[in-house]
C-alpha cells in the first residue's frame, strides 16, 4: 500500500469517527433540550396557577 492510499484511508477513518461523535452528541443534546423544555413548561404552569390564585 502506498503512502497516499494509507493517508486517504486514515483520513476516511477520522472522518467517520468525527461524524459518529457529532451524531451522538446531537442525539444527547436533543434529549437534554427536551428535558429543559419540559421543566420550563412546568415552571410556566406553576407561575400561571399562582397568578390565577392571586387574581381571585
């Protein structure tokens, strides 16, 4: 195997590994953002309930 081919194979391996890492990070981030969204929604519901109780 010549040097150029080895370099290409190595570059391809690095590229595949980088893509896999980014994909996993995106999936983890989606779950985290979804959890934060639910927390904010629950907090908003609590504030809304408190505001309705105060206006009565």
